[in-house]
C-alpha cells in the first residue's frame, strides 16, 4: 500500500469479514493464470524475458527494454531501457512467472478464511478489499505490458537495430525520434499526431511503431500514403525488413490488392495503401469482422484531409476505424498542419511537435539583383544580405531577367539544385535556358553515367528520346513533371539521387512526392499555374533544401517581382492553412458515399445511427464553422439516395438496394453509379466481343473526359480505321462516324449529341491503340497528347476497371462481364507483352527494367526471388547493388504472398463445412 493511503488495523483483525467469495469465484484467479501465461510466453510464442543479449555495461543498462518509461519523462541521446543486467532480468522474470499468481492467491485466500474477529465498519472493509484487488490488477497489467517487450531497441529485438544499419545505413536515431517513441501515449497505445518540418525523419518513427505492433502484439498494420509512387517505394523499402523479421508487406495501389485480404496462417501483414485502396480495405475488413486485427493505422501527410474528394475519403476511413475498432491505434504525421486542435479532437489524439531539421534551413527572397534573408522580426520581413555576383550581358539579361543562371551556377555541379517552376512548359524552358549558358566543362562531370542515363531513357521510350532531355542531360540538367512517363521520371530521380544529374527543373508536385533533397532550392514564382502558392506548398518546396549527412545547411530562394512583395510577406510569415472537412464538397457526393457504405456494411440502419456516427467526423468538429445542422443534412442525403435507387426502407430499417450494394462494394462514385449501370445493361444487348473497344469504353473513367479536348481530325482518322462492327458499337453508344466527320470539317453538330460520351469514345480509342501497340511514345504522337497524360489515363482505366469488376460481381444480371473484366484489368495494369507481366508485378520494376531482366534470363517471379543480388548486378547492365537487393527482396515477398493465398484456398477446400448436417 502507498504510505499516503495506509490503513491502520491490527494483524489479528479480519478486514474481510464475510467476504469469502474468492473460494467460489475463480474469475480473478483465471485472470492471474492468464497473466502468468502472457509473461511466460510472448505473443510471438517466445520467452519475452530472453531478449536481452547486450553486454552488462552502463550503456547496455541504458538500452534495456523498459526504456520507454525514462523517455516519457526526459529527452535522451540513446535508446531508453531499465536498470539491471540481462541475467538479473531473466532471474526476475522467472521468479515473477513462478510466484505472481501463487502469492496473490495465498493472500486472498488467507484473508478470506481468517477466523472471524472484531469487525471494522463496512466502509473500511470495502476500502481494504478494493485496495487489494487494485494491487492485483496492477500486477496483471504490469505483466501484460512486459509481455509486449521483445528487446532492448524500444521494445524491439536488437536485430531490428542491426537491420536498420545493414539495409539503410542508420546507426542511431535523432533525439526527437527517441523521445517520440517513448511518449506515454505511444506506450499506452493512444492516438497520436506528430508534426515536424520536411526531412526530419518522421517516417522512420512510424515504421518502428508498425514493426513493434507486428512483432510484439501480433497485429496487422495499415500504412496510408497519398500517391502510388510512394506506395511502391515504401513496399520496396520495407520488403527486406519483412523478410528478416517474418512479416508480409502487401501493396494496395492502382489495381493491386485483394479484397478481402488473404488470411495468413501465423503471419502478420503490413498493408501499404493509397488513400482509395485503404478505404476499400477497411470496408472489406469491416464486412469480414476483421478490423480488430488491425492494431495500428498510420497516415502519412495527414494534411491531405483537406484535399478535396481524396481528403473526404481519408476522413471517412479514419472515422470508420475510430467508430468500430477501439483496439486500433491511429497515428498521423505531417510537416504542414494548421488547426491541429481540431484534428486532435477528431482523432481523439495527443500531439507531439518538434522543429528539428537534420540540416539548418536558411530562407531567402530575391528582389531585383538583391538577395534578402527572411526574418519575420524585421519590419519589412526581409533583410538585405548580398547582390547577385554574376555580371550579365544585355542579351543574357533579356533571356534570364530573374538571374536563375547566376543562382544555380553558384552551387552546381559540385552540389545539387532544384528549381520549382509554375507550369510544366516553364520547367522545360528553364532547363533549356540554363544549359544554353553553362560552361562546356559541365559535360565532363560524370560523363559516362550521363551517357548510360540517355541510353536507359531511350530504352524505355522504345528507341525514342525526348529532344529536350537529349540536349540537357549531358550537362547534368533535366526537367521533371507529369508529362513524362513513370519510367522516365524514375530514371531521372535515381540519377539525381546518385549525383549524375545536378539540377532538376520541376513542378511543385515533386515536393509532395519522392524525397529528393538539394543544397539549394529555387522557387521560380509565388504562383502555381495562375493560383497563388499556399503556405503548405511553399514549406514543402523550401523543405527540400539541405541533404542530411552531406550539407551543413540548406538554402531556399523565392524569386519575386516588386509587385509581389506584400504577397510574399503573407506567404512567408503566415501560419500554415487550416485543414477543413471536404465531406460536403461536390454536391455532398462524399457524404452520400459514406451513408451508403454505412448502411451497406450494417453499421447503421436508422438515421439516428448515422447521426451517432457523424459525431465522430471532422465535419462534426467543424460544424459551427460550416454553419450547418448536420442532422438535417443527413436526412436530406438519405432522401436523395432513396431517389437515386440506392437505398430503401424495409420495415423501419434502412437497407441498400442491389444497385446500392454494387456501388459501395465497387467503390464507384455515387454520381456515376446509375449511368455505369445503364451503360453495362445497354452493352449486354449487343456486346462487341471481336474487339476490346466496347469493354474499354465501359471502363474509361468518367471524370477524365472533362480533361480531354479531342483533336477532331485525328479522331476522324482513327475512326476511319475501325471495323464495321466497331463503328456500329460507336453509333450504338451515341457517337456515329458522321458526327466526328462533321466536327473534323468544322461544321456544327446536333445539340443533342452528348459530348461527354464523345470524349470517352476518343479516350477509348487512345487506350485501344495503346493495348495494340504498347508504345506510349507512338500513341502520344498519334493523338497529340503528352506521354504522362496517356500513362495517367492507362493507370486510371486499370483502377476503374477493377472497380467495375467488383460492381458487376454484385449484380447477377451482369455476370457475363466478370471474367472479361478480370482479363482486361490485368491487360490495362501492365500494357506490355504477356511475358513481361510476371516481372512487372514486382514493386518498382518498370517496363524497361523488365525487358532487361527478361533478356538476362530472369523470366519468372521465382527466378528473381531465388537469385542473389550480386548475380543480378552482373547480369543486368547499369543495375546498382542497392536496386538489385530491393528487387530480390520484393520478389521474395511477393512470392510468399502468392503462396499464402494458395494455402488459404487449400485450407478452405479441406475445412469441414460449418453447416455440415449432424
């Protein structure tokens, strides 16, 4: 007992009087028995007290497994752990296992059977009994907490620390990372939001927490990332850890991912997913009653909550987990969050913030030829530091009035530089302009590597090479934007990271994607296209300045015109923008989808249930700011879903219709579900099977039609090449050849023509041409579209085809589409020769690399999984050791996943039916 709460009584008194229930009621004793088992055998089936293998030194004691307790109270410079040698801990653990339940049982039994004597008051008896039981419960909780501790590295085995060094070169953690890992809320598995500047090392903390959840608690984890490229990069990066630590890393992006996920026998899974796939995954887990098996959900770039329909989808996903799984911990991280208090309320989370940057960042603006340091303490916010040193000729001044050449040549080629431009075209122009005035000795810097890069770029373009890159790459310069293919962007990113390229002119999207730091960052203008740069966007771009381990400091320079001075003050000195719920954006379509899925998943059957769920959303937290009555909005939305034929009332309960179920199971936009159903039904009447054109039209994304402006002459030329059956199909959907001919001739067309359908047919022709030729360059030239847009169209069509497949599987009348769409999804996902598909299933292997591997004799997934990285480097030209290691690890992981899926089918076939008659 605590001294403060010690009760005064004599040894001869029986404080429990008639309390003899411990001899009859075994519930508490059963809990103690369970505690013994938890202590004796850890969740992974190992003795949890045998994990300390460090030497018995002060440093080892500083790094023993209970260190989270110290880290909760103070900042540390090493891993935090308990006092006592490993041998002491082992002996203590064994004694604890032998005695914990016996001692408590003896204490309780002796008190319960003691001879009756003079009794105290009933209040005193209750206090004493409560104190004894409280002590027993605390012992049980302590035993359980210790059972989740597997070693000296923040509760993880020392092997994890060794792997971080072996696979990533990480020798130690930053002080803030150690503090964050030791927070009370982390140890107690409460929700957490942590914010740090870009490049501060946020992701490593999340990875260690997920590994701890996988190994120590034997739970699955979900890691949500905003972009497909980030998902693929993270799957590659985590595959090696997964193989060594015996957990699976599964990719959920684009058309990849199983719904419901495969149940693994004795394996834990880390699902790495985009926002859209994470939402579908959570829905599948809810339907399988398996959400509780997800112990941790991590969201990177939490500020995406305020980004339109994708932000609404993220909010829906988080709200479902909060509402339905009390056992799932949620951790969000971001470099740019404004209204953190509202987000904490939404996620029921605590907050950790640190301003740490591994490399100090200095921010400047350029006005005229002056370089000014940003200092919010100054009255004008700017303080003059120096003038641009390079002297310009009059001709050069006309070409480069902003002195970009002078600014970049101060750092390149010895150091790296990123120039963020407002438009894609400006990226290309800036790259060409810089190269025009660079010295010829730039050609000698890493010349052989640059020649190899040009060969790789030409190889991924089927022998064609961008004329701008042909001119700029020899000088170590390139441009980077969405107009390039994924293969081209990946090659340029790798070359920049390796120091082959010293400068990239890029759009702001690069700052939100792959981490490519630079010694100097130049922001060409405070505009993105015609819109003002947001504070969060600027911080992301400026945050790329400074390379940890290479630079002592990083510099960002914002180029301004005199008229933009006040705008720049607001941009540089204002707080980050607030993050607002997007559930009501675009005519409430996200809220409608939420309601439909809640009813379909049987989470809600009445409007009152919907209101209860809505109280756990960010929208509810911000309801006063939005000035709305959420109850009225919900009832109006339910009525609208009834009108659309997606919901109906049976008895007094809301239920989804067949169409409604197909809509939420296929993750189809509510605003598109009815027209999709009509298109599919109409297709059954005369489905064209002699060509892919009809099926491609049905899975061409509806929202991309708005971004397309057909070249009518090209459209007519391509239509004239179609077969009679294909022309008949086009006429059936409302696009006869005569309509396109009139548009190509510049004549007016019937106003009743649906131009939305016309544009979708045009995009269908693009996709069909791509499937036939497999040549992005040739198709781009044929249809006068950028290579990047065509690849984006292909990726979107593959993802939507997967959605339509799940949509048709829920409607019996659409059964003919199921096998057809399954095949088409696979074709669209890779759009290469069938022989390359098994290789491209490996995360990060693009078409060009797949061709190299196939030519070297690695033709199957099994070949890659069973080879050695050293052999792969020898066999494949210009493949680094690091890249080879990642490819082999990813192939092994994928092979294990496929084997586990087949094993699940075997188990299902051999299992006794649950409805077997007696």
